[in-house]
C-alpha cells in the first residue's frame, strides 16, 4: 500500500481547488461541519473525552488534500472559539495543532482508497499530534505536572486511537460513496 497519493504534493493544484467557487463553498461546508461537530464532544470522565470534530478535518483532507485540510483546521478552530467562547481560553497553539492535523489527514487520505489500514494511519497521526502538541499546549496553559499530564494524555489517546480509527473508517467509507455518486455524470435517459 502506498502511503501517499501521487498528486498529494501538487500544492498549486490544491490551492487552485481551494480558491475556486466550488472549493470555497466546500471549505465553508467543512468548517461549518467542524464547528457543529465540535459542539458534540462525548465526555466519559474528567480526563477522557471523545471529540468528533476531527471527522470534518478528515473529510476536508480526503476531498481537497493537505491545503484544504489545513485551511479548514485553522478556520474551524478560530470560528468554533467564537461560537462557544466560554468553553476555554483561546490559545493559538491549538489552531496550529488543528492546522497540522488537517494537513496530515490530507497527506494520508487525499485521493486514496479508504482501507482499515489507511484509517489506522490517519488515527495514528491524530494520536501523535494529540500526545505531543496538545499535551505541550495544556502544560503551557495550565502548568500541570508534565509527568502526570503526559500519563493521562497517553492513556486517553490510546483509548481514543481505537475509537477514532473505527470512526474514520466508517465515516470516510460512507463519505467516499457519497462523493462517487455526486461526481459521476448522470446517465442519459434511455428511450
């Protein structure tokens, strides 16, 4: 299995896609989806919470590549802060995290056949970013003991890794079917 698609690094082509009318509309749709999905976090305990907003980032990366994934990550994080400003203080590090996550989803998922292994790779990207950058930002914001924070974050992310891999596979499989139906030309009516 090839990890990246052939044209994943054609950033000029992806930038043109993001700048045309259809691309702008789809970016807006993905950003709106991210904002709405980020409102529906599943809280298990004080330290264990499943966030499903990343599915919109994965869809953006799958459809438009790393550039669209990164754009949706940046815009989605900033707009979701303004939608629910009392949830947590704004910290630009999280915007960087979601931009990187959208970019990585684009690298892994762009124009690729969705397989369980590819969903595991995408979930692994989320796992690594969450264990490193998100933990770093939480440490800088709240000054918690780093060993304690890292232990909790690794435990939480190990559980999330499996759940997110399954969610990614199911969601992207369905999303790719929708794209296949909407992007095929209509068959001529038979006489």
